[in-house]
């Protein structure tokens, strides 16, 4: 096989093999940001939910008292992913992903003075993948690793202004970075693509750019508020990094140094509206609706490779569906400064069965959440939450080739812990 033909075949195979979508909550979007909202099913647009409002509705930052607020947070995403197939010769085969815990930290500082609230925050927006190792049936006896990891993060600069005692408006600028690792076999048997650095926090292929958010909050009465927010689609550079394409030739495996470029990989536009009702002095109820525009950002996946003879690019349809996310939650004050929370989050699976890939599950649909908050005193408070997502099983009838079906199952738990110091 000639070198140009080898490169063209490898690129086409990689394009066919690499559907995207590494986080499995609301598609690639976490179902909640911050432990308070995390305990309430992600509902957060209509009430004050701390510094995490930078990811939820930045207008609610203006609902706090004057002063400063330092926030520290950590989220642990714990997926359980497995893939199965019934091979016509080898019989039933299964592989369990070893990628079972991903950490996402956050740090923020917000100040309110008069009618103006501003600050800065940094957040590992998400991070997940799969780790099938070198010995599962997915490696097909080659001893080569099969793994994936996608990560997004943001530095956020919000500005909220209280127009009057009822209306608050906000705008926010986000600096965004994205990274990706992929190690996988080509479905046509031509080779193995690998761009990966093994880091828990940053992938080998990287890109950076910008996005913005807008928010509004309005108090209809002393007990009822509504909020709305708009998060723009990101504008980040192509994700680029070095790696290796190992070509399988009659003479053996031939590693070829390769530059990889994921072209125009963007986080989608999202927007939503929500309400909060202080039903009694102890009980607050909240409900949000959010739209996530996957059909635009995940319509086509484009990948380029350069093995030394220039860039070649290919594309494949993804055809993800938009999601409407329903978020419901409640908070009950069981004692002064002590809150118990519960919630529910649901959205349909955005990934068509024909695009399901064992390295990139994104099929979770439902989350049940519980949380607790404690105002310790002296300006200190802590909050924790857990979200449990029941198993979702989906089958791609041609996952491993025409007529070779594969089934991926996925469940997960998400734990959040936040600390705030108001001074």
C-alpha cells in the first residue's frame, strides 16, 4: 500500500470511528453546577444559589447581601460504562470501562457593592471518558490501548446590576478551553490512532476561545421570582495535538508520527427560564426549563490528520438531537441554617443509535438528587449533593461493522461539595 493511500484510508477510517460526546449527563452538559443546585435537580435560574450562578444564571449573583464571597468546590463524576457484543464466531464479548472517577474543581470570588455585583471564577466544566485498557475485546488482540477523554473549562467574568428592587440584569464573558484524548482502532483494521497524554485534567489535543452569557431575574412578589439566561455557543480554535497513527501492514505495525486536528469543536448554545416560589418560610420550590442546541454544534464531526505530507480532512454526520431539560427541586429548612434538598432532572437521549460509540457514551436521561446545606456561622457555609442516574442501555446495530451490533450500558453517580466564606 502506498503512503498516500495509507494516509487517506486511515483518515477515512478514523472519521467513521469517532462520534463525539464524552460526558453523559444532559448529553455532554453536566446536569447541575454547584452543590445547592445539584441537590435540587439542577434548578437554579430563579433563586440565589451562590457563586455557581456564573454557570447557571449570572443575574442571581445580584440577589446576595453586600460584601465578598469566596467559593471553593469539587465535583466527582463516577460513571459505570460497559460494552457488549455477540460475535458470530467468538460468541458473547464484554468490556468494562476502568474510567470510573473524574474530578472537576472550581474557585470563585464575587463582590457586591451597592447595586453592582462582579467577580471571577474558574471551573472545570466537565471531564469524562472511557478506559478500556489494552486487553479488552475492543483492542482486537493488538495490545493497544482504547481510551477517550474530553474536557471543557472556563474562566468567567460576570457583571450583575440591580436595576431596582425587583429587576436584576447580568452579562458575563467566558474564556473557554477544550481538550481531547483518543486512542482507538480503526474499524476497517487499517491501524490505531492515538493522541493522548494520560493527564487527568488536560487532553493532548487542545483549543481555546470565548463565549458569553446573559441573565435576568425578576421578583414578581415577595415569594415568587422568575429568571432567564442565555449562554452563547463557544468560539474556540480547533483542537490540535501530536500523536501516532500505527498502520497495520503486511510487514507489521508501522508507527507514523501524526498531527491531529479536531475542527470546529464547539460547546452548544443553551438558554432557559425558571421560577422559584418561597411557599413557606421553611419551604422553597424551584422549576427550570433549559434548551441545549446539540443539533447545531454536534451536526457534523470534522477531523484532520497530518502525517508529514499536509493536512487531510474528513467529515461525518453526528445528527445529535436538541434537548429540552426539565429540572425540579425543593429546599426545606429543618433548622436555622440547615437545609435539606431534593430534585429531579430529565432530558431525552440526544445521541442517535447509529452514532453510538463505546468510547463516547452520552446516553444518561434521568437524575435523582439529594443535598444538604449548613450555614456554620461566622461567614462560613458548606453544601453537598449527590445525583444518581439509573442505567441506560442503547444498541447500535452496526457498531462493529455492517450487521455487527454493539450495546453500551451506562449509569453514574455525581457528588458535589462546596465551601463558601462571606466577608
